[in-house]
C-alpha cells in the first residue's frame, strides 16, 4: 500500500483502476475491509477530530475523492495520480458485483432513498443480489436491529451513506460486529442512484 500523508491523513496513491484492484483483493479476504472516500473538507476535519483521524488511519483504503487533494499533491509532489470519486468507484463496485453475482446492502439516506437506489441499481445491474436497505435516521436501539439485519443478510458490500464523517465513524465503531466483506462510506452517491 502506498499512501500520501495530507494533514496526517493517509490518502492512497491510486487511480480508479488501482483502487478497483485493491477492492477485488479485499473481496477475497475473510475479514472486513473499510474504504473511505475523503475530500479536502474531511481531511481538514480530521485535523481537528482525533476520532476521525483514527478512523482514517485504520481504514484499508482512503481514495482521493476531492480535487483539492490533487492540487495539494501537485504542489507538494505527493504523487497522487488522479481524483477517484466515490460516485465513480461505487459504479465500478456495482459493475463488479453484477459480473460475479455479488450482493449489496445500502444503509443511509432519507426514508425511501436507499430503497429507490436499490430498485434503480437492480434495473441497471440485473445480476446483483440486493440483500437489503435501511434509511439513515435511526436511534441506538434501532441500530442494533439494523446491524442484526445486515449480518443476517451477509452482503458482500455494505454501502453506508450517513454523511461524512458520521458514516466513517459508524463503520469503524461497528467494524467488529459487521459481517460483510467490504464496507464503504459513499455519502451522496446513494442519493444519485435514487435519482
Ligand atoms: N444522512 C443520513 N443520516 C444522517 C445524516 C445524513 O442518512 O443522520 C444521509 C443524507 O440523507 C444523505 C447522505 O447521508 O443522503 C449524505 O448527507 P450529507 O449531504 O449531509 O453529507 P455529505 O454528502 O456532505 O457527506
């Protein structure tokens, strides 16, 4: 793994293709892999938020989702090859899941949004198995039930859209309880799929 440090946050020096190869490797691993999609705002936030910094330091890949990170890389010669957006990366993951008959679960967004996103994804990618969805406005009691639901479904990929940095912290906090191969914070991408 090759990373560039920006304000102490390791950003993976990946192209979309390289990030995708890493993802495929994570899919062969038994334990959970965490992927985040930080932009400049998140990196600046982590500079002041120790918990967020710990999350980003302990994730398996932080893709450079933000043009500001690419500018910083150019100025400081950090060799981040290109911007890799969460939207593009999510589409790559969905294409892959379609190819291998993989399964997904979407957590987050306003009530109805994750469901609509799943319906649109299923229309576009017929071979993907939708294992479930939940909206992102839940209390701690409901959280327990949601985690049980995710684990019972046991999807390959869990997309989490609770807004940054809540989604990253949520995945990290629950990393030992989540029975999925890859969990990725995707923020607004789920809204885009919902249309
Ligand atoms: N969201 C959620 N629960 C929350 C806060 C946000 O499910 O408690 C969802 C929100 O509905 C939206 C997504 O997270 O679909 C991204 O939220 P936001 O635009 O606030 O975050 P950003 O895209 O700036 O990270």
